[in-house]
C-alpha cells in the first residue's frame, strides 16, 4: 500500500523526487512550508541542483543600447528542414527571430525555399540543391549554428551532419534528427564545438546514453555525458533540466502540459540559437531560453487553454514573455 497524495507539503525546500514524472501520481501538487531554516546556511550549502526562478532570469537579460543596430545582436545559421518537413524549420526560425537575433540565415533544401521565404520573410535562405540537407556549409561568419529540426533520416543527411560538425568552430544547438545522427556516431559528441548545447527529449537522450530504468538514472547519465563530452544539455520535460559540463542541474519552473505538442522543441531550438548568437554564455542561453519558452507556453495556456495550443502559439506569445521579463 502506498499513499497517492493530491497535495504534498515539503519542509523548507522541494525534494528532487518531486521533479520526476514517475512520482507524479504519488506526490500530486507540492507546496513548501517555511519552517524558519537559515537562508544564509541554505545559500552556503553545496548542491548540484537548482530551481530557475523569474528573478534569476531577469538578472541574466541584457539591456539594449539606444544606438544598437542589427549587427550588435549576432548572426545565426539554422540548418533545418527537408521535403515534407518545412514546418519544423519555420517554427525554429520564427522563434529565433522573436528572441532578438540580429540576422538569421536558413540553410534549407531547394524544394522548401518558396514556403520558407513566404512564411519567414525576415530570414535569408541558403539553398541545398537536394531535397534534404546534403551539403555542409561554411559557418565562419556566424556566432551560433542551429541544426536538426526536420532534417529527416536520409543517408546523405547523416553524412552531411557529421561533416558539418567536423568543420564547425561555432557553438551549435543540436536538436531532433541531428541528435539521432549523433546517437549512431557517439564519438562525434566530443567533437562538437566548445559551448554547444544539446536539446534532447527523454527518448532522444536514451539513444545517446542507453536505456534508462527511471528519470533519476536518465538524469545521472545525462550529467555524465555533459561532463565527458564538455557539452550543455537541455533535457526536456515537465521540469526541463539544464545540465552543465560541471554536472550542475538547473530545473525549469515554467511550462504546462499544453506544450506537449509537435513542434514545441523546434521553438525552443530557435530561442536558444538566438541567445547564443547574441553572445549569451551557453549556460545563461540555455537557462533563459528554457524559462522564457515555458513562460510563453504559460501565457498561451492562460489565453487559449491547454487543449487547443499549438507550437505556433508559443512563438506568437514569445514577444509578450520577453516584455514581461524586461518589465
């Protein structure tokens, strides 16, 4: 017999177990009871686990100079899309543009050019002659590169992704099909440029680290991967965990189940890409992007409800989420 609580009261601080999906049916909602423990002592206690809160994220947000121009906010390259999957590239691109990037170039298949140019007129396109990503490109002129949304699983795409990683010296945001390529060539994870960020959901992570029994084992293996490969990982979920190469874990507190819909991850990729291109440190970019992505989802949920939400709604509410952070 075991208690399945509607509400769990926790003394002073939340417990790590509260943040794991398989414990939800036993914990229910959780609330904190302040029992007067020393705040100074808590601050001085070593831990690898942190919760992201609004005031911390507001502190990270950079202010803009009155005389700033688009060149001050970075050039980003997004390698995304294939025949039949232009939507993923469009969602990521719109999110990137809604998150302050100065200039965005999209490397897309020739067959997707018209829909991309029409759907995202603010972005420039660089065309791959194939129906998928098959020709790696020069990344020297960019401050950040995003790769993966909607790339598909063609053999030429797999080869191109690996070649792109070898040639790139710019920090990369690696998502979706690019993660699946790495799962089949794990030695390439360590070849990623310094400051790169992986954004897997649980199944994508398990393809990289092996099958996991539960969320705690998954988190442990993700921390080990971040350490050994020197990468940052955003492990997506209800409390998305941002994991640093030093093994620190920052759990996000924004977001809702309405965001469990196709394309939400592509939106997050675009936000992370925009912040990296603007010069945010990888840890700050990953934390701030994850927090604001969830905040935009919470605004969409409040305005429209969970059932009717789409990934595009998250993009549409990103400007309001950023404004809330600025104010």
